[in-house]
């Protein structure tokens, strides 16, 4: 049987390459439909404006808790005479934060409604930023909410527009509050000791060093006072971060756009596949040449070994 001519070999190679490209194109197009077009959805989600802009305003609240403790009784005492459990009332400091991101087509009406209801909930707008032009406006608010109004306010904000995310995070801050209190008491005691020591006689240099140290401690106490002020009962708030974006979200992905992206992706990975296949073929070809070169040497070596064994 004669070997196929150059044209026939060329047609076979072209058919293989076209089949690979068609497979990649069909796979990518099918994936774009089954994935819902999410890979093209660049404007569907609302980014977290507050994290990206480092808005630092922490609110804290407290709640009373009861810890029940039982007194020890002797084994001889009757069960009916056992004392009632004693309830110790403790206070827990916590940080509660809500995050609501929503889109709306009635931006002005919803903004007005939000401001009216926030006043009714006795909330405080601690940070606000408006951006964009009519038709593409964005409103970001960091809201201080009284703890007892948090749930009602959060549920109301979830009714505005088309909510994309609505999350609540609650973090215990009791240990942080106690650490600040302990540090404040320690600095106050240190300051009192230095003031008493300053009243004693000594050199001017020692007096100046003591005075500078007292001033440093007072600055630290002022800074701690600001931090502890956030935990004060009159400053108790929870936080809600509201992101209100005008519009109904991204438009549906068109067929032409899908075909364009699919074609670009297919060409890119077809080139990668062709380069990889060419590299494999070249490596295989070089390996075959090496084997062909070493085959006569191996045969001669095996022949010598067999002859040596026969002579022995």
C-alpha cells in the first residue's frame, strides 16, 4: 500500500486541528450558558465601599447577663432546705454590625424614605458619601443604631430596592473593655506614685525626667479615655453600613458578546494547545532519534557480551 501524498496528510492534520478548535469553542460556549454568564457580570455585585475606604468608626453596646451559682450544702442537710441559687448579674460588651447592599430604580424616593425612617429609629448617620449623576448614583451610609432598634432598622433596610447582600456580625468585646480598664487603673496608680516621688527632694534632671514621664502617662490616659468613651452607656450604638446604588443591575449578556468572548478564549487556548502539542512531538522525535543512534551501540554491546560468555 502506497503512503498517502502530501495533500492527504495535510488534510488530515488540518482536520485534527479544526476538530480541536471546534471542541474548545463548543465547550466554552456551553460553559457560558450553564454558568449563567457570571464570568461576564462585572457590575452585578456591589463592592464593600467601607472596607476599601478605611472608614473607622466602631460602635459598642452592652447587655446584662445572669450567671447562676449554687452554694455548697452538707450531705446531712435535707434536700428541701437547700438554698436557692444566687444570680450574679454581669455586663457583656459587644460590637454588632450589619451590612446591607441594595439596588433601586427609585433612588430619590428610597433615599428620602430611608432618612425619614432613620430619624424615627433615633439613628445617627456617622458617615455619608454621595457619588454619581442621576441614573447612576450611589449612596453610602454608616449608621449608628440604638441597640434596641437594631433588628427593626435592619429589617426595614432589607425592604429597600433589590437587596444583594444583608449580613449581621456580632463580636464579643468584653475582654477588650476589661483590658482597657485594667490599663487605665495601672497608669493612674503609676502616675500617683510618680507624683508622690516628685515631692521628694532631688536633682533638677531627675525632676524633669519625672515630669516628662507624668506627661506621657497623662497623654496615654487621655487616649484610653477616648477609647473607653466608646464603651460608655450614653454612647452605646450598633452599626449598619448601607450601600444604596441606583439601577437594576447589569444588562443580560447578548449572544454576540458570548460569541466574541468564546472566540477569543478558544483562539488563546488553541494556540496554547498547539504549542504544547508541537513541543511534545519535537520531544518524541528527538527521543526516537536518540534511540535509533543508541540502538546499534546496544546491539554491539550485547553481541560482545554473548561472545564473551561463549568463550568462557
